C-alpha cells in the first residue's frame, strides 16, 4: 500500500514553522512507515521545488506559479498534473488532504481522494463568529464535494462541517493520535507556581481571555509565572500583534512575570512542557488539538476550554478541568487549585496519560487508519 499526503504545511527544517495540522500528518506518516506502508508527502506552495527521501518518506516540495489574476488556477493545474504523474509513476493507491482552505479544490486525481477534517476556514469562522471570505468557502465546498470520502479528527468537527456546507456524505470520525513514547513524563525539575500556554499566539486559541484570567490569578497567587510558547500572529480584528494585545491586557505590575518563547525546535517542546506545573489551553476553536494530546501524554495537569471537541478528549475533574474561557474567575480558581495541590496535579496527570494511551495513542489509531485506507482502496 502506498499513501500520498497533500498538505500546505509539515514540520521540516527546510520549511516555515508548522502547526498542529502538519504535526498530525507527520505523526500519521511516521506510523504508517513503521507498519511498512509506503508514504509520499506533497507540500504545496513552498519557496523551493525539489523531491528527496528522508526517513523512508518521499517528499515533494511544489512551488506556486505566479500569473497575475490566474495564479490560483494555473497553480492548481500544475499541482494536479505533477501529483498525477507521480501517482502513476510510483503507484500511489490513495491520496489524503486536509479541509483547510480547500487545497484540492478543482483538482482531479488518478487515485481516490480522502479529505480529513482538522478544521476548515469555514469551521473556524463559524466557531469564532467571523465572516468567511467567499473565495475560501468556494474552494472548501468544492474540495469536500469532490472528495471520494471524508473523515474527521473529532465527531464535533465532522458534525459541524456537515452542517456548515450542507453535505450529504457521511463523515467518519478517526481521532488524531499522539506518540506516547515521544511525549511521556520527563523527570525534570518543575518551576514552582509556573503555568504554560503553547501554540500559536492567536485570538481563536483564547489567549486574550488567558491574559484576563492571569490578572485574576496573580491576585490569588502572586508568584505565578506564565510562559507563552509559540509564534506571534497578526490579529484578524485589530490587524496588529496578538502578543502585544495580550501584554496590553495584562496589568503593568504583572508583565514581568510573562515569558514569551517564540521559537523552540519541535523536539525540544516536551522539555518546556515538563518544566511547568500546569498547562493552560483556553481555546475557542479546535478540531482535535495536538497540543492537548501532547500535554496529556506527558501527565500534565491541565485547565482547558469546555467547547465541543473537549468533551471527546477530556474528562472534567479527572484528566483536568474544562472551563468556559470567558469565565475568568473560574479559570483562575482552577489553575490556583492545581498549583497548590501536588497530589491533585499528579493524579490528574496520570489519568490524562491513561486516557491518551487507551484512546488516542498512535499505536491504537494507526490500525483504524489502515483499515479505513484498505476499505477505500478496495
């Protein structure tokens, strides 16, 4: 069996930083290789064009063509023809692409196409109450309608996607998985009264609410230090640095207790997670976030949002606390409780890792993915 992934991002040293989408594809690709299944990865829109084999995966970097007024059309024809030539040459049995911005819209392939819903632009706009650009919606709907099959990273995301696009197709749920051996408890000294947010610094992940909750928390626990690990982004509403907006919201006297780490290599992130007592992830918009799975696998006590997907991943009061991010007082109280109770942190962390190992580990989910691929191919 030979599977090809089409993606706009991937964690690789020669590419710009990748988010949870690229991480989930990498995890799946690595696990397929471990099962002796051939894997090719097509990264679209790169600055360089080349192909190479690394860790038994064949990578294809495909550049965008620039034709004023026709860039999107000419580029998609180029991507389609290039991928189809490789499908024929290397006997790729099945192609998989994400739903994000409909990257396979208006393309026809010589192998069955599966779209995996990790959150389309329409999905995130719906959760955030934003208006979507008509072009993105057009592309995403076309891509979903033309796919041979659709799967989703969570039941919530699949149901929401079906409603938004009025899709008639069934959407099967196969959760994102995390390698519980790569992300495991590390015996590193933890900084007392430390909390960590990791992921892109962006409005939809609740960082502005986190700033407000931090102000409340500091009145309860004056020694608390917050680390923000992730790259900054330009805010969609105010068109300025989201990190600066976070800092503006935090009271002056507390700002020196906020640390920002913009660039940490992917293989070093686990050490940063291990060094803190509590992980805080108050997101408003996710599909089935890798950051949550990674923290859970590392036995970290967590305070997260309580929206949609969260109920499929977490058990409130057992693997962590799930709180409405807008309830700044309750969010701060739950963090404070965990900071002051070592046994509670430890027990919740252990329960979180057991939850991952039982339901969301790569070992468990790779079998479901392979069964799905085989059914599609045959």
